[in-house]
């Protein structure tokens, strides 16, 4: 199997899974869940095949899709080192979340609909990772928004889930409006939306033009990665099932915005990068303080996601996209671990999410407590855990280039240790306050 064939298999497998579930297994929850999990496993395996066959080479292929006068829209894909890193993470974390969902959603009446939504979500995210032009990225970007709307609002009988799904959908569309205008502006100036072609043209244009386009495209990132002022949807998205929270907060939706910035980093002049650095730094500190005001275990983790996205944005704005990608990858794994452990806690506490109604879970759920502690230590950046290496790299980069940003990000790191320590102490230590 060639690299191109493997990449096509990666993209088409979740789509096939979603189609099979939608047309043949809508009322067969066990079969639908098995198909979706098998598809997720195949995605990861095909990803490894693609990486092995591609080696150090960049794989690119495209074909014309639509024609509008002199302009044609192509379906194109680009597979390089950045895409390979992201593809592996999405495939592995996505598969683990699918496996966790088998037990978590076992008694859910809408299990087939849930797993069908997961397959669409995976297809959409993988499309963003592999797309080589702004049009294709935008199409998959909107599919991510649509599938997240379905998944966040999975519990149809609750007003909270319905409101949260609508809020996420509408707020993201606000950011996507700027994204769409940026695509039109890019084609007007560059005559193409292909990322590789744009890379070669940017140098011949003024920084004002590239900066304007980058700022407009950045609106999509602000919405998808929940940066200020479009951050308001992310905490409310906790109304969805816990596996959805893990998928959105760890490996896919919020990560898509940072990945997109890395893909178009050649567009950004220094002034816009500085804006991103300060935006990310502000969010990192703001979300840290907000986490202290939460008692809901999932909302505390939601604000921690906001904070860590701020660190990624700051790293990118400081001129270190590689470090931003590094923290994105490490965060995906330890945040997925934290959300899945939180799901186990919620399930064991009869769907109670208030940490002040828990307590003593270390004795009653020791394995869950240990895994949650591992995720907590990684999130806090304790030496020896993945989060230490990625977060420390960001702090070093800030210390070398921007002292105020370094001071604020260091404050954010202390805030993270504080609210996560509080969460673990209240929920897992002390005296039990509920039947777990």
C-alpha cells in the first residue's frame, strides 16, 4: 500500500463508517459502535502505514473538482512532517476515546447516533489535517462545526445540551465569517488558495497585505480554539457526553485552530504575531483564574483547556510554531486522560459532577485516582511528565524574547498547579461525600 493509498484510506474509512451507520445500522447500537471503533482502529493503522511509506518525503496530490470561469476548486492533500505528527495524534487519541465510549455509552438509547457522529467528526478533523488549500480546509472546518453541534447536543431531552450546542455552533460561525472573508481576500491578491503556492507568492507582496489576510484567517482560529472574545462556548460544551468533551478538548476541535495557524505561519508579520502572543498570554492567565471559581469537574478541565490553548497561542506568537505543536501534542494526551478519568468519576458517582459532593475517591476508585493524578502532574508541568518539557519550552522561549509574557505565563503555570491541586484534593482525598 503506497503512502497516497494509505492517506485516502485514512480519510475514507470514517466516512464509510458514518454512511454505514446512517443507512443500515441506525437502530442497531452494538453493531454501530463496533463499526465506529473498528474504523477508528483502522485510521490509526493506516496513519502508521502512510508515515512508513512516505518516510521523510512530502506527499502531495490533487485533482480538479469544480470550475467557476477561470477559477477551479481542487481536492488536494498535503502530507508532511507536521501533518504526520498531527495525524498520528488524532488517530491514536481518537481510537482510545472510541474504546472508552463503548462502556460509557453502553446503555444510551442514542448510541448509534453518537458513534455515527464520532465518525463524521473524525472524518472532518482528518480532512483539516490533510487539506492543502484554504477552500478544502474551510469545508472540513465547517463539517467539524456541524458534527460538534450534533455531539454536544447528543442528550436531546436536556435544555442545557441543546443550548450549549447552539451556542458552540453560532459562536464558531462568527469566527468563520472572518475566515471566509480571508479566503476571498487571499484569492483576490494571490490568485490561489493553495498553501504551497501562496508560500512562494507572499514574499512578493507587502506585509500589510499578508498581515491583513492572516488577521482575517485568524478569526477562524479564535472561534475554533476558543480564544478571547469567542471563548464563551467552550465551558458550556461540557453539557455533552464526557467522551465528546475529551475529543473536543484534547485531540480535535480546539486543536484544529492551533494547527491551522501553524499551517499558515508564513503569512504572519511580526506585528500580528505579537498580537497573538499577548492574546494567548491573556487567555492563559484569565482561564486560570476562572478555573478557581468552578466546582464542576468538567468545567474546571474546560478552563484548563482554555489556559493551555493560550500557551500554544503564545508560543506561536513568539515565533516558535514547533513548540506550539509540541505542546498541542502533549496536551492532547494528558487532557484526554483527564477527561476520560473524569468520565469514570462521574459514572461512579451516579452522574454527579460537583467536586464538593465527592471526596475519598482515592480509596474507592484507586486506578482512576492514579490515572487522574498522572494527568494532573503532566498538566501542571511536573518534571518527568510530558507537560514539563512542552510547557518549559514555552516559558524558556518567552524568557528569551518577551519578559512581561514570561512573567504572566509563569503566573499561569502556578495557577494551573493551584486549581488542579484543589480539584484532586477535594475529589479524591478527604472524607467521602457521596456513594461512588
